[in-house]
């Protein structure tokens, strides 16, 4: 495949000018800590009135609250103010990203992906693909933010399957020749972030050529044992699919008016190699609020005799049973209620993954008014704490294996929505870079 056909370009990236406090500038992805307003209050206390990406994003804890409309308006004003005040300096080139968190370091490279090569619909065979079901109702609030905005700030992480480490790792080997752009600790115990500029044409060409090699149709088919005619998937969504879907939605609206060369055709993302030792997959867990039905009875009604509910003496017993399951003929899911922890076991499950088996039940329960709200959370500790509160219930799930990820998506299509997370909540991407999306 030619370099022109890899669905990505070298971006022009905006970063805060020297003298800006980067610890206050960078804040975590907006879709984290959505049931923990105390986290975002702590972020606001730390930032104060300093220049910060906090003023340029909408933490989703404020969705469907009186704060939502006010914050959306203030975001667009802040973007214009920051541009007028020359808060940003523009850099053209690739950025090697190093993120330390949880005792590990993972690496990525900033690219602008071509939204013409992305399709988030189920069954899509595009070069850039969603890996989980897209929740369409989550797109409109993001559209309200991006529509008419001057800037984009990405928390999107996109994966490549590069077992020979040909794309990102050569930049890492040359890191002593790269110019440092940012180097900062992250607030509230979230680790450290570094970015180094790769603008040497030989290094840039090496990255683009390596991506073209991964996207070569014959190499792709051989890698996964597919027919030679199989459509290539080069980029697979890791985190932030709904943000990329929002960018796609806006682009489709703008395209008839602005033509093919508008900056909104592209979206800034961080690309990571799924084989990076610092990258971990964590399950996305569920918490129900305002539970209206007896869950044991609801499970029995839905799954019948195939389902049994077993109490656990302690949370650790529940976690061990769920994480240690190995029999595909029975799925085990942890349940946390105010009266203790349980294991849900479903024989002859209707899905390939425990998360799919659970989500089918939760979708049905929600349609019947069985709870007031569902939230998708990261970390067993949060799920245990929230699930044990009166009126709530939490569900613990196992992680999926990185080694099976690409082939599963290629062969089976998108996974059940909210299946996996790249790291736990505090390991998520922090907003640092921005990019102009207006002509």
C-alpha cells in the first residue's frame, strides 16, 4: 500500500508556550470519573484560574446537568481567548509520547487520522475501525462541543498491530536526537508525561513507510490468515471512539460546504502499538444506580435455569473466580450489592465474552425500568465502593487478552460496547496537545 493510502498525515500540533504550568495545563480525559464529582472538584481546585485544558473540555460528570450548557459556551470562548492571547506555539512533525503510570511506561506517536478512512458503523470494513459498539446517543453532546469550535484536544488512543516494532520503536531508539516539547508530572497521582518532536524527514519517512508496510494487503492477509481480498484494518480504536465518531459526524456535515482539504477532515490522535509492554487492557465495569428490581429474580427470569448466583465470603474471592475463569461454556461475572458479593454463573452463554453476556441482561433490565442509571467505571475499588451503596449494584468483569484483540475484531467485528479500557482511570490519556480544526 502506498503512503498516500495509510489514512494518516503528519500533524501541526499546538502546545502551550514556555512558562505555562504544564501540571495545571494537562487534565485527564473527560469521560473519566463520571460518577465521582469530587475528583473534578479537586481538579478545579488545583487549576484555579491558570491556563488549562480544563477550560477547553467538558467533563462528562456534568452531562445532563445545568452545568452542561454553561460549560459548552465557556469552552468555545476560552478557545478563542487562548488563541488571541497566543497561549499556543505550533509545531509540525511527529511527537513521540512517553507516559509513565502504574509503574509502567508506554509509548505512542501523534498522528492526524483521515476521517474519510473511518467508519464506526457495525460491520464496517474501513482502514480505521471501531472496536466496540458505538452508543449513538453519546454523540450529540460531543457534537455540541465540537461544532463551531476552533480547536480539538484529543484523548483518543488508537492501536496498531506491529509485532516487529517497526513504527514507533525506531523513534524511541532515536529519542536522544529528538527535541523535548513537554516534560511534566500529572496531577492527582497520575504519573508523568513527556513529548519529543520528530521532524527529521528521514525519521518521519520511516514511520510513514512502516505504516504503509503494515497496511500492505498481502502482508495483512498473511498476518491473519485471511483471503487476499480481505479489506485492511490498519488502525483499531483503543480509547475515545465516541470522540472520533463525533469528529466524523462533524466532518460529514461540513464536507459539502468546505471541500476535501479542510482541517476538520482529520482528527488528532495518539497511536500506540498493542505489543508495547507498558500497555495493559483493563475491563470496563458497570454500576447501576437506583435499582428497582430484585436482581437475583431478574437474572433467573432472563437466563432461566442456566444461571446461578453464589455468595462470596469476601471481594477477593469474587475477583479471583472471575479473573480465573477458563471455561468458555460458562461465564462468571461478579456482582456487588449492599448485602455482599456474589458470582453470577451463566451456562451456555449467548455471547463470546462475559461482558457481552452481562450487557444483554442489562439492556433488557434497563428497557423494563429495572434501574435509574448505568455508569461504566474503571477499577475494582470504585465498583466495590459504589456497588455496595444502598440502591446500587456493581458488576465485575474479566479483562480481554491483548494477543487476541486484532484478530477478534477483524474476524468477529466490533466487540460489545464498553468491553475494555487501556489502563485504569488514572492511567488514561491527559489532554496536552491541541490542533486547529477551522480553516
